[in-house]
C-alpha cells in the first residue's frame, strides 16, 4: 500500500502546501481589511482566488503520501473521541435509558443508565462508564449478520455493534420459572437472548440463549405490545411468530420456544412484512408490518397489518458482498422502469388448546385483504411511503405518493374494509369480496409543482368516528413547518371524493412559521399539556436544536418564537420518552467531540424548561493535527448572507 502511494505521488500527484492560519486571524470578507487579504466572488460562477499567506500564517509543504497519512491520523484521533452509542430507547416506566454501545477499551454490549438526576451535590452530576449497567454482550465468535440483516443495517446507515435490535417486554410463561415479569429480548444474528429485569435493583438474571437455524433469516423483530411472550419477524420473505416457552422446556429445536409461519405467498419475488429496497433507500421506511394497538385487543385474536410487496417486474442488480466474498443479486429499479407493487393485508391469529388435559395449543389464522387495489384510491399512485394503525386500532392510515412525487394523500381505511380471503384452523368461513366495501376517508391531499418531501413529522392527537386531529409537516409556505389539522368526517361538511373515499372537511392552523425549517424527523406530543417537540434550525441554519411550541388555542408560546431547549453552538439530535418528560441528547460541533446526556422537562411559569439530569459520557478533546475550522459569513451580489 505504501509503495503504491509513493508511486502515485511520483507519477501523478503534486506536492500539497497546507497553510495554517490561527483561528483568530481567519479572513472576514465583511471588513475592508480582510478584502485586501482575500478575494470573495461577487458574481455567480466566479471562483475564489487563492489565499495568500500573511506574516501570521505558516506554510508547510507535504508530499501526497504525507498528506494521506495526516488525514488518516486526524480521522483516527477523531473517532477515538467518539463513544459509539446507538439504538437508544427509554424504558416504559422512564426510569432507565437503554442503548447499544462500543466503548473504547471496554466491552461492546447492551447497557442501561438510570434517568434520575443522581447528583451528589448541587454542582456534581453522575457521569462516565462507571454508571453504566451491562445487561448482555454479543456472543464471542458467533455468526456474522446474514446478507438480509446486513442489507437492512446498510439502508438504515447503522453500524453493526453485535445486536440487531432489543426490546423490553412483560411476560407470563408457565413452562419457565422467571423471577420477574419484565424481560429484555436481545437479538443477535441467528441467536436470541433473554433476561429478566429486577425492579428493586440493577441486577438481572440471564437465561440460556436459543439459536435460530441458519436457514431462517430472521429480521425486523417486534415484540407484541400486549403480550411479551410473542414476537413477530420476517423470515424467508414471510411473517413468522416466535412464542416464548410455548412448549415444554428443552424441546427441540428452539428449546421450548415455537416458531410458526403466519403468511403464505407461494410466489417468488413476493415478500410479506418487508419493504422493498427502493422504499428503504429512498423513503426511509424500514419496516413492513405493524402490531394492532393494545387498546383494540379483545383478549383472543391478535392482528398484524402488513405490506405485501411484489417485485416480479422490478429489474435485478448484482453487487459484490465482501464479507461473504460472493456476488449477490437484489431487486432495484432502473430509472424509468417498473417499481414494486404494494398491497395492504391484515393477518389474524389465535391459539386453541389441543385438548383439555394439555397446555399445548395450535395456531389458527386468517388473512384479510382489501377488495380493491391501492391504485383505486389514487390513480397515479406509485409508492406506499408510510402506514400504521389509528390509535383505537379500528382503522389504519396510509400515505400514498405518485411517481413524480408531486402529490401525497393521507388516507384512513376502516378495518371492516378488509375481508377474509384465506383461513387455516377454526370454523370461520372465507368471505367473498364485498360488492360495496366500507368507505375510507381522504384526510389530506398535498400537491406541489416541484417536489414533496416525505417526512416523519406526523403525530395523531385524537381520533373518533366524527373527527381526527393531528400534527402535520407541510411546505406550503416555502419552508417546512408544523400545522395543527382537524379533519371532520361527518356529513356535512364531508363530501364524496371517489368511489372508495369520502373527502373530510379540513381546518388547518400553523404552529410554526418563518424563514427556517422544521426538520423531517420524528416529533413528540405532550397531549396533557398540549405541547409538540421537534427538531429545527430557527436560530441558525448551521445548527439543529430541539424546540417546543404549544398547540393550544391562545397559547403564550407564539408560533414565530418556539422555545429552544438545547444548548447553542452545538448540533443536537434528540430522543424523547413517551410522556415527554425526559429526552436523550447527543451533540457536537466542529471542535468538540460528541457528548451524550439526559435532560428532564420541567414546567415553570407555563413554559417548558430543560434541566440536566446526567451525562452518559464525558466530552473528550479532539486531538487532531489538522488546522482548526472557523465559519464566516459574506454578502453575495444578491444581497443575501452566505
């Protein structure tokens, strides 16, 4: 490698001169003095002149090889200052923050920290690795991720730190003597680990892991929100269930746990519960199935909404998989060719005892389909970009986008619109497609002459048979901003839109406005106090912060001036707990490495305030030999500051 660098330097690379200027003397084009030192382009298409070193600057001539080494050293030192933390989640009671981390000179694993303030005195906060609780570590020498698992991580831009995912749940298993109802599922490639969580201490009890056969490429694990004994996932392009302890302990092949397929396609290039490559890569939707909310569970029948994706007409691509040293074929459409075709279905399943004497049960299941295609809801529909259940679990919402990405529709369909098309077990008969399916509702229709950005800035506040209230991100003003939308479903004022949809009557009220943007990330709603929390760049386009604004009528938190909750001069990324009382913050800037902290939201004088609870890590100094960066502003010929 070094010989090749030397050869490149001799043959085609000139020596590089690096000019180092003290930060305090970076030229400022806004002053006359700096204009004599640096020429700033004033017309479109012009190029800046080379910087002439001043007496306060020092120059050093480096070979191409030395320049490469300098950059590599700076990059190495930078990453040594970072604590690689990902998959951050608050526990359901808000007392712990879980995360997967790779600690420098320490074990990689699944950790947690207490979220309380934990300070010894008024000025001392608990922080550092000594406050972390290690729950479990990846199995040494275990199998690497499969291509499908690796593929999913790449689409999420997520490094593999030993665990694919994890989840906290409550379980009740007769065949296993658990010391606590709370458990942590931890998913490794082809291996699932389980351990109980003790309420009164940070200790936990670990149970023997159970392997998944290599022939079952299990991805996108999700524990049932109202039954922690059951987990769903995608395996070999089908939806599967894993039941914890459903068989006598020691049963083969999963040691007392049962794996059951609940969908059957019988077609190649058709997947159930897994979004297409294009959906993951272009629209950042990484899941294709959703458990019905707990509020709708009747105690017997479990329901999962899932996407069925048909990629038969999608062109194939070939890439090289370095880890497996083999060519891999995958479906990705060439420009102008066919995309995958998506449809929505609901799978229902239930457990029936084999006999009165036995605790073992069989699974009955049925699949419900729509009597029409999604294209009937939107003639030029191309992409199913977002989807989920409504809070009451009696209907589902979906966002449909056309191919030119200039029209987006938010639609609600009642569960009764899905008819039973296939059934196994039980005595229920298969329904015929209804001649007149129950109507859905078009809640919102966004159009643009240029482009519509798909975002995650959407939150349902309330919904019933007459009204749906939600917060939505729109670019109607030219900037991305939040709006409070109330859709009325009753007649009048609702009207007929087409054969399958009613047009809801919509009232929109802006929550934010101005020459800045709300970021296209998740938003959090405090329904009790009527606040919405979001990422934005109101203070400066160079920094992302957490802001809060009230959506109550006549609130004292005006739309033009939302409250900033994070520290200035840093770029922030935040995750909040469910009731919006805590948030995890990771922040950094050009000269300071990343720091991870937990803050609590307190309300004084009717307005939220963020108070530091604890630092998860201490901020480290970046020890780089590269020159320091400094940002500056100059005025363009159009009069705008750049």
